């Protein structure tokens, strides 16, 4: 399968608040370079660059005002004399009227974020846009008849909602690609999210829609980020009722129980009779991941890819999480190679 990659990801690197202090983010440029090196070493297939895409592809799933905010946030922040990363520090929470967008950048940063985990610096928008374009370019390969493609996106996207950034995410690459697939003729799409963290953003975007089934396997939100979504009783709303499937699992989950949840999700996907599958491929389910709590081995990712191939659908893999352990490249590529071997 082809891999789509943009070197522009390096324009984005930031900080995060960890254990009460500001540190370099776990979501850093070496991640994508490590995965790219493994792709090249594996002989998976050709690596190509992204095609620039229409802005309307982003506003097909995000609000116009949110995309405009992402475009201008850094210059508004810099205009106040600050030179370090822009981060929100106040959010509209329970009991506050949230409808009105503030005018000052410090208010707008909170209005459009779930947390302080998506810093905005001078190169952020260019990298974010390139990451979405990587996903769109890979989806175009699927629309053109490819059986599978790998969008090596960075920054990731699955925590980004209709008009919310957070958890290292800005534009929701997987959702943008899924919508693009629909706009290019697919009748139904399934999104399978195997990142350790619940894909709250993808759920938010498609929660009221029956054409996109969202299925996510993740750390139980009682104990794991993002804490405020990902429970099994979140099943969709209105016409989307029954088209959202969450599989929260406890810390320490290994392949045995993970595989049961994956099989359940794949049954749901089969019943959806989708024309294509988008996989939010986070490899932070790995036992040695520094911020996550499942116990998958590198071999388990081969098995995961094999099972996903069993769905028998044109499949777009979109890179999400997986943090700096040497194995993130091996684990991502194992999933893709397992898929290729089984299809
Ligand atoms: C992004 B992705 C918990 C800190 C959580 C944010 C994690 C974002 C994960 N100690 N910080 O889904 O891999
Ligand atoms: Zn994650």
C-alpha cells in the first residue's frame, strides 16, 4: 500500500502541561520520522507527498469559525506580545453560558478547546493543514481504486471535534477523510479507532449521523484521558442513534481481551455495510507506551492488521497516537503488513 507523508509536520512542535509543569510535548516530530523510517525499511510500498486540498474539505466537518480561528490564532496571540506557544487557561464549563464566542484571543483559545493539550505556535497551522491534506490525498487513492492506503499524519486528529481542539489535535484528519470519501461517492463509511484514547472528536463530529459508524476501543474514561467521553452507553443521537459504538477497556488490557472487543467492533462494521473503512491508527496501546495503559506487543499489531483485513473493505489507515518508544514505527508498520498479508 502507498504511504502519504508531508515533511511539513516538522513545522509543528510544542509544549504540554505534565504533572503540573510545562514540558516538551510527547507529540513531537521524531514520532513521524520514526514511523516513516520503518515504512521505508519494510518495503510496504511507495511513499508520496500530499496534494494541497480545498479548505472546504475541512469545513465539511468543522465549523467555518473554528477553521478561521485555527488559521489566525497564532498571529492574534503574537500580536499581544507573546512569543511562546499559545495555550488556553479557561474553559466554558458546567453552568456557564457557552454560546457567545469571546473577542480576546485568550478567551477564544478556551472556547475552541477541550484542554490545554493543543498548543499553537508559528508553524502549527501549516503543519495541521498539511496533515489533513495527507489524509485527503490518501483517501483520494482509495477513491481511485486502491485497496488500502496509509496517511502518516502528524499532528494527529481524533480528539478534534466539530469546533474543538485538544489532546494534540486540531483538524480531525480521519473525519475529514471519511467525509471526503462520502463526498466522492461512498454511501456509508465506518471509522474504527484503535488508539488507546477515546476518539471523542470523531464521535462528536458524526454523533447525529447514520451514514458514518464510529467504533472506538480505548482506555475506560473513568481512568483515562479524555475522561469525559467514551462510555459504552454513548450510542449516538437522533438519526445517528445506534451508529456510535464505544468499547472502554480497563488498564492492563492485553491482546486476549482486546481481540474480543476488536471482533465485536468488526461485526458492527460488517453490519453497517460500509463502502470503506477508515482506521484511526494509534499505536499507544503498546505495552511500553509512556502515557498509556494497555499491554499489546509488537506481534499483536500484526494480528490487529490481519483482523481488520477480515472486514474486506477498502481501508484508509490514519496515524493517530503512539509515543516515543523505538517500537512505534514497527508497531504501525506491523499493523499495515498484517493487513496486507491477510487481504
Ligand atoms: C492523544 B492521542 C494523561 C495526559 C494526557 C493528552 C493525551 C492525548 C493523547 N496523563 N494528555 O490520542 O494519542
Ligand atoms: Zn492516544
